[in-house]
C-alpha cells in the first residue's frame, strides 16, 4: 500500500509567518505516524516519520518544508535547534 501524500498548507500561508529577515519558527514532531505541515494558532507544526538520529529528522523537516514551499532544500538553512523540537529556519 502506498503512503498517503503529506498534508501541506499553501506556500503563501507558510511564508506569511516568516519574520522580516525570512526566518521561520517551527515546532517539530519526529517519529510521527504520518508526515505533514500544519499552521496552528499562528505557528508552523511539522510532523516527520524520520527518527531523531544522526540528523535524519532535520533532513526530513527541511525536505518536507522545501516541498511545501516549492523550492529546493538547499535554499533552506537550519539556523537553530538541531537537537531541539523548536527550530528556526531561514527561507531562501
């Protein structure tokens, strides 16, 4: 059985939550049953299947966020939160 496609909000809605310098705060749930991005109470919540081992969850977060924004993963930079559930990403 194929995995369902992740639930992604519109790119404009995600970009609207970034600050003036293009930084976006995320709340991440690694090891989730399903992948997706949700905007809850003005905050971006990201769920990924990858476990938080050797940066796999961070890579999955960047990949999913890039897909939602319609850009390449190399255009996104993890600024803060490599080992935390709260992350700060610069949008490129």
